[in-house]
C-alpha cells in the first residue's frame, strides 16, 4: 500500500513519512504488509501532473501552531479530484505544547475541527477519520504505530 503524507510545508510531512517508514524496519512494530509513505509538498506541483495517482490514501499533516494552511487545502483538493480517500489527520508540533498541558486539549480540538471542516467542504464525511497528535521525535514509536494501525483499520487494509 502506498500513502501520500502531505498538508503543511514539507518538513512536517517528511518527518511523519520518515517515522512511519522507520516502523517498517522495527520488528516490534512490523505489520507484515508492504507499506510505503511518500512526503509531498504541493507548492511545486503543476496542474498537469497528478501526484496522488496510484496511491491508496492521503495522510493529512496539520501544524498545531498554524492550523490548516494553503498546502492543506491543496492536498485535500487534489485528493478529492483524484478520488483518493483521506486516511488520517496528524497534528504536528505537539512538542511546542508539552509545558502547557492545560491548553493542549483545546488547541487539539480547535485545529482538528478546522481540518475536518475543510475536509467537509470537499465532500469528505467525518466518519471517524483517525486523528492523532505527534511530536515526531525519537521515542514516539508506540504512538506512531497506533496511529498507523488506526489508519489501516479505517481504510480496511
């Protein structure tokens, strides 16, 4: 299975794709399935190319500090045009809020709501698309594996 990881600038998408790919190399987190993750930024893609062709799902990356940005909208638009399912939403930069534990739930809820609202504008139903927070640092393998497993269960893989 092949997933595109996109949404924000390339840094968050690249980090998540690398963490997901790394899970494939760790025996404790292996699924036994052939899984590929490609980070993509839509700022340099022209209209005549279809970057999502042949992929099984889009994992949307949204920065908790900024919320959905133009790259998020473009990733969703391209997924919609290519009839590609959105397989999960990952909220990044959680590590910026590790000290402010009391505001994390409110920010997570607000940014998650914004992402789901944007998805609904393109006709994606809010039917339980997996949502996860990620600090994207070494040592978060159990959380990343749990998110990956929820994504696979959601798309029926």
